[in-house]
């Protein structure tokens, strides 16, 4: 009597996918400037998106100032004046730019 089992390597199951998931996240952070002033940064958006156009729509919808900065680690980063974390997350999900699970809110 011969019993055959499926060959399964426990170290191969999800090692590649977990590293990929961390880079696919969109990070929305708030940074304290001085006093009550703060800025919101949005990093990790996909390279094929038009970042300047997204920044323009952020500025128009949230009534705030914003700019696109080049970063060595994160690529292009959107900076917005004020605490716009929840607004940014709702906008990205409503416009179907990314899923709610892909957006990570940082700060306070």
C-alpha cells in the first residue's frame, strides 16, 4: 500500500506576496510644522497615474494648497496643507484610484 502526499514547502507559500503588498500600499501621513500648522503627505501612488492631475483635484476638492515633490525613496509625493488624511482616503476610494485596504493612515 502506497500513500502519496502533495509536496508542500512551508517557506514558499506567501513569502513573495507579502513583500509585494508592502510596496503597493499608499501611505497618507500628517507632519506637524509649527504651532497648529501641519501638512499631509501622500506617498506610494502607482507610477502610471497622473500625480499632478490628482494633486490638482485634491486642491480643488479640499480647498487647500498642494504641491508634488520628488523623493528618492517614494518617487513622487503629494504635499497638502492642513490635516487632509480622511479626505484623501475617501477621495482615493471614491474615484477608484485604489482600494480601502491599500490606504494606510499615519499620524496622531
